[in-house]
């Protein structure tokens, strides 16, 4: 029997479902089509908006120059503080909103930071060195300002050494301004075919590519082939030496030469709602998902041309040992070898971060900055079908 159509809503802590699509449709219109959408949460004027029911905290107001841009990335530092970059500008989240560190204390500062004293911020695809009251410094400026620096993934280790692979330089480590190179792979790969990087606890370096992992160990390169045609975008290693590798559609787990794979979506295909008992599973092998402000079966609610192309944006380990994976439409958590996940088909996530309290922060070009309470996975409601 086909499941009955439902709309699902999430208020930051609790999920609810409804068959009254007038309610769901109204929420969808409020988010995307109404006149108050002219004052998006990333506009400073939202602080003075008369719309008290706007579903965003005014302390999450983003800088004016982040309007509708794909350049916005977010991350958290070792203290759990949220940071945002719009390209070359760097902002930190304060109680009153976001502060540009270059104009801290009410003045615009143009002095370069002392790289040996600077803190390092890793945005995965961008790395900053910064001192308060100094101009933020982007990693490529240290190496070469004349080269093409797109499609670079970075890894910052426990010593604040930034690692990356560039086709013109090979494997590079930057230690607060000191540059060390380790040579190139034995085969040429275009930069667009090179993914994430990981420096393992034992010193070996892993670099993702399409259907393969390149390992650099004691001056030698080794290749491990994985039977798939996606790029490994991110890697993390847990305390037991297990490595997790994220692709655009799922997560691989590597342990003692063996691997397993959990996929959440099929590339360029609409996801299916999966029930607790596994009914209606079609393309996914994960636990289950929720469709937000949408319906099943049929097309996305009020969206004639939904985007089904998925891109990984975050992979990270939490203090309790759990793993968070996020792509542009899926948020998933692995704990005690059990995945729980949600699909957001009306929000496209372009960047994400998780703070020390487990709060999930996501940035969407259309919806600005949103946060999901750590309880999101504890309030994991079951889907009930007749």
C-alpha cells in the first residue's frame, strides 16, 4: 500500500507532521515567496523588522555582503565559537551578531598578522590566519598569489599545520608561514579530481580522488582503489584509528584494510521517505529520513524543478564519539553504529559546522543561517502509515 501523503515540519527541537497542506504551503510561501522575504536573515535591517514571528534569531544576522553568495563558509574554533567568511573577510559570532575582526574596536585595520602568533581557522576549502585588530590572511597568499586556488581541500592538524595538495606544488604543509613540499603523485590528476586530505595519527597522509585514495608514507605514494565513481571530499579519524571518508552521497568506513559504505541518497535522484520498519525503502540503505515542507509520493511540494544533485559539505567527529555527515540536503548522525538522518528538500545547505554543544549550524543561500538543536536526533519521530 502506498503511504499517505504527509507534510513534515521541524521547529528546532520537535518534528511534527500534518495532512493539511494549507499549513505546509503557507510556511513554504513565508520562507520563499512572501514580501517579508525581502528582509532575509542575512540583512542587517532584519534587526529592525516588525515581523516578530520571523523564524530567525536576530543575533544570527549575517553581514550585508553575504547576501545570496556561494562564497559564504562557516566553521567553529577550538572553543566552539562560530566563524563566517565571505571570501577574504572574516567574521566571528558575538552576542549581538557577527563582528568583522578587521574592524574590531571600531577602526579598520590593514596590518598583516604575525603568522607565527596567529590562530588558524579551517573552513575545509579555505584557511585563515588571524589576529584580532589585524587583517585576516588567507593561506594561498603565503604560498603564491598568482596560481589558481579553486577546488583545494585543506586539513589543519593538532599543531595548526595546514596541509593541502596542489597540482603545481604537490603535497604541501604550511606551518605558520613556513612552507614544506613533499612531491607530487606518480600520476597527474586535474585539481577537480582531487578531494579531501587527512594526516593520520601515525603520520601517513591520505588524499581523496575519484574512486581511490592516495597515501603518502615515508616518501612513497600508494594507491587504494574503491569501487565507486565519486570523490572523497572529507576524512576524519577516530580514537580507534578508524577512518571515515565522505562522498557527495554517503560515508565510507575504513578499518584494518576493510571498508563498508552507507549511502543516504542516489546522485541526481529524488530521495524516498523511509519508515522505521524499512517499508518503502527504494534507493537508500540508511535508517530513515524526513522530508521537510514537502510530501510523499509525488514531486516536491510547490517546487517544479527541485535540485537532486548532492554535494558533501561537512564531516566531523563529536566529543561523544558520534559522527556527523552533512551534504547540501542531508544531515546524518552515526552513533553506536546506527545512522539517523534527515532530508531537507526545500533548503540547500552550502556550508555547515557543529559547535561544542552539538548544535548544528547550516548556511543556506536562500535561507541564511539556521541552527538545529542537539536534540534533533533525540526527537527522532517515527513515520506512521495506515
